[in-house]
């Protein structure tokens, strides 16, 4: 009996490891361009984005693409909206302000 339960545990682990985190393209607010830029900074799925966070991902994209205009609403807010599963424009103003401050975009 001990071998059967061990085998069952082994099989359940295999199933878990096969289930991949959400593809970036399935996340809300993440279009083809943002997805490509996230992949360029080695954020390849939802788990990676959650671990990095919206602010750090936004800053890395800006650093990686210095000659490209990176609008705050299309990147910083979109990334946070993707993590919260809401449209970027629906983020509360306080959340937007906190994101801008953490990204160093707030003017004194």
C-alpha cells in the first residue's frame, strides 16, 4: 500500500508541474506589443509578472527600450490592471498615484 500512495503523490506532482502559469496574452490589458516587451525583459508569464511587480516591470521595460516612448497608462497602469484583473482606466486614482510615486514619476 505504501508504494501506491507514493505513486499517487508522484503523479499528482507531475500534473501540477505540467500546468503552466497564465500566458501573458491572456491577461487583461496585455496586448501584443506589451507582451513582446515583457518577454524581452524575461517576463514570460503571469507568475513572473506577479513576482516582479508592475512598477519594476515598467522600469525594466523603459530601461530596455530607452528610445521608445513608454506611456504610463499603457504600461504601468496596464501592468497593474493585469495583476488586479481590471481595465487600467478603472484603477483607483490613489493606486495610480502610488504607482507613479513608486516608479519615480511624481513631480514634487
